[in-house]
């Protein structure tokens, strides 16, 4: 039995490798057609960003830390019979002209209360909650609250956007300085823009209100995006002058090697992020990992379809 298994394993391995190679060859041959995927995602994201600008005045939906207001953590057991959606609807019906965002929080895996973000005064909110359940909420046993002035939050948001812009500009300068070739460099820059725009667009579609921590996650995403694009571009450009093969053949060979490494990197990072988002009860960690998961998937599309297609076109034209 063992002898047969040893004899069959090389055949099975070769068959599996052949299937993988066939799948890669199909994917490589359809790169230009697959560009419809990032194009569709980009247009959809632009639409969602325009909607956010119309509603919130900014490209992203912001939480209290970035737009100011009251954040109240309600832990009284009398309110646990409600869901976050039910409580938000009741608040919105009573305070028609004001805005609310209600979410549950957990302790030791069980629902422990709600976090209510709003622009109304604390006294008005507590008075309504007392009347709703016939209780007398007391601080700190029943609730805690914090208030951030809108002017301070706007300053945080403006600084965060400035940091993102400066980071993008500096990275773009470094990319052009290192590679010194227009098409490979501009492909990396376009990939960074795509990652940010599409990630923000998907967050808007999901209705995620981004916090200061979320802005930090977007900065992390820029760094990760540049890693995968540099991995691809660097492997494609190096050694090409010393090899006696066509540019197109060189690109396909190096692209396949980079693709394997890139997918391994993305898979390991995604595994860690998914584990974190499942286990954590922290809203901050949840938002950071959610942005990273979305960003990693978006980056895979931008690097291995969009950037790859531009480099393939560039290398094939160098043979002409």
C-alpha cells in the first residue's frame, strides 16, 4: 500500500501543478478583460463617495470622534430587551430633526448595553430614556458619556486628511525616484489611489462611520498597498537586461513568481485579520481589522489585475 502511494504521488503532484498552471494561464490571458472588475468597483465607489459628500459633506461617513457630538454608553439592564435598530428607530422618531447612531456592545460574549452617538444634549437624551422605561438613570452605574466639540473634531478630521494627502505625495515621489520609468511608477500610484477610493467607497456602502482609528487603518493600507505593488514591479524590472528572452516572456515568468508570493502574503495577513475581527469585542479593533480586510481584498484586485495589466501592456510593447 505504501509503495503504491509513493509511486502515485508524483503523478498526482504533476496533475495538480498542471491544473494550477492552466488556471494561471487562463487568468494571465484574460488580464485585459478582467480590467472590467476594477473599473466597475471604482465607478461604484465614486458614486457612494458622492452620496456621502451629499449627506455628510465629506467623502466618508464620520463618527463622533471626527464630527463631534455626544457619545453615551448605556448599560442599564432595563434596555437590553431592545435591539440597536429598535432603539435607534424610537430615538429618531422622537427627535425627528436630529441624528442618531446606535450600536450594541458586548462583555464576555454577551450583550451588555448600547453606545448611542448623537448631536442632542445629554439631558434631553437621558430624560427620554427615563420616560421610555420608567427608570432613573444614574451615572456611572447606568451610563457614561463624553462630548467632543464639533470644532475640535473638524480639526482632527482636517489633520487626518492632510496626513493622508502628504503620505500619498511622498510615496509617489519615492516611487518615481526609485523606478525612474513612467509606466511602472504611474501604475503603482494609480493602484494606491484605487485602493483608497474603493475601500472608502465600500465602507460608505456598508454604512460604516469611520473614527480616528479608522483613518489610521487607511494609512496602514497605503503602506501595505505599496508593498505588493513594489514586489511585482521590482521582480519584473530586475534582470531583464541580462536575459536573452523577450520582454513579454520575461514578464510572464516574473509575474507568476510574484503572484505566488503576493497571494501567500495576502492569505496570511487576511487570516490574522479575520481571526481578530471574529474574536474581538473592541469597536476600535473591529473597525481597524474591517478596513484592513476590505483593503487587502481591494489591493489584490488593483495589484494583480490593474497594475499587472498595465505592466503586461508596457512589456509587450517593448518587444515591438
